[in-house]
C-alpha cells in the first residue's frame, strides 16, 4: 500500500481522544503482522484502548523511535465541506480529512516504509510507538516510555515525534499543566461583607497572585527568546461563581494553565501557589472556619522539550529532511515525555500545524511524499552506519 492508501484507511477510523481506539489499533496491528512484524500491544485497564509498539531491525542499542498518536480532535461544531472521515483529493494538491495532518499522515509515512525497512540492512533498529489519548493531554506519553523499556532488552537512543512541523526539526517546546481551583467560602447578604468570606473575592486574590507570579518570573529574567511569548505564561480561562450582586458567593471555581519555558519548573510554581493558598486559608479561616481552597489537576503536567542543537539526533533529522534550521513551537506534544524518559527527541513530521485541529484539515500531497522520503532517508542512514 502507498502512504496515500494507508492514510485513506487510517482517517476512516473516527477515533477521538478519550474514545476506544481498538478499531484503528487493530487495523495497524494486522497490517504490521501481515508484513511479518512482531507487534506488542498494551491495553488500558478497561481493555478499551491499545498502544502499538514494534521493532524493525536488530536488537541493538542506539536505534530511533518513531512516535505518533492514533487519536484525533473532534469535528463537532466545525463546518466541513466534505466528510471529515474520508480522505478527499479535491485536485488542488491537498488531501482533506480529520487527522490527515495531525498526525495520521506521519503514521502513514512510517507504515508505508515497513518493507523498505525490512529489506534494508539496518545496523540500528527502528521502533514504532503509536499512542492514544494524546489530544486530551498527552495522557499516554509516560506509559509509552515505560512500555518501551519493559518490552525491549536493548535501549533506543533517539525519538522522532512526527507532529506536523512542515518537516522542520523542532528542538524546543513549552510544557503545559492544566489545573482547577475550587474556593469554598460562606454565603449571606452582601451587606455582611465583614462577617462572611466571599469565594469570588478570594478567587480574585488568587488569580492576581498568579498573574503577578508570571510577571515576577519575567522581571527575574526567566526569558527564552526562542518562544513567543518568551516567558512562562499563566492564564485563567474559565471561572464559575455567584448568583446575584446582593448575595455573597460561597463557591467559585476557576480553570487555568501554566505553559512553561524549559528553564522553569512548573511544579515549583504550583507549589508556591499552594503555599499562598495555605496562608490565605489560615487567615480567612478565622472569619469562616470551613473556608477552603482546593487545587487539582485537570491534566497532568506535560514536560517541556529542550534538546541541545548539538545532539546527534538534530543533525540526523537535518540530514534526512534537508532542512538545516532547527525551530521551536508552543504547542504541547509527547516529545517532552520521551525526552524525560531518556531518549534525545526531536519533533519533525509532514504537514503544517496551521492546518491541524480545524475544519477542512489537510495535508499537501507534497508534504506526504516528502515525509515518505524522510523515512526512506532515515532507513538509509541507519543502514550505512
Ligand atoms: Zn498531534
């Protein structure tokens, strides 16, 4: 099958992040097994989702993991001109479908090259590591790393995460942590402002603390010019609270995210926030003893990526793509998790992030073809060492 034919098959499985992915995982497993590849699959606890791993080439230290996710983002509320789960060639040089670019295009370039990999005299192995639930917070990334370690006796050295980058090597990425804070105060007539503790007023204090924290980091020189904005950002995106202007709110909930540059420690920032919350609880507890602030994870933290440009994986990806400029991005991916797992990692895949997650998502036929070439060049590199 060609990459286009495989891509057409892959996009026909409408598997969203969070949903069972067995349909697409089974198809990929059957395809690989039909080529004689030994597939390792790991099920989630409920047995509804599977990650797919395999190795092609010798069981020797130092190979390259090709990593991608099988899930896609929803199409609900988006105005598509065509069926999002059918690969459409409109004759304009682009192939349209949900996931065509993010990131089943990359999976197709890997799968289309299995025979090339088998025929080549690979000196170092190539691994596939295909995950699920990436689009709802990179929930499987850490497990993927542990599964690789549990499955293979040898140790891969590098990971190439095929998120759409127009085949530019991406060496840096911000980390992300999404949280929810619930403030419980006391209710009453708004005139009783001194006798009650308003959850809204206390939330406002916490939100300002977070904004000040962000500004303080900047003032203290926590800057990485490779990113825009060039600092860690802290943002509150949603708040729910209150009934009427004349009623003191006894509950307020706000949702926020921290997007960290590689130099900043997200847990340190959140722990400082928790310490401030503890102080506030003590103080306001004198007015209302059940005053509480609770902060929980909406998504576990996804680490930043910060691969040294002198790392051999960067040189390798430059050679196999012909792109000599390394770049950084602000979106999150599993790359930081692979890097944290000990594999030097670069993001590089066909298609543009500008086309991802939107209506009429597409990958250009050129990009798909160049992606196939990139994998072929990788096979050549690993055969000639
Ligand atoms: Zn993606």
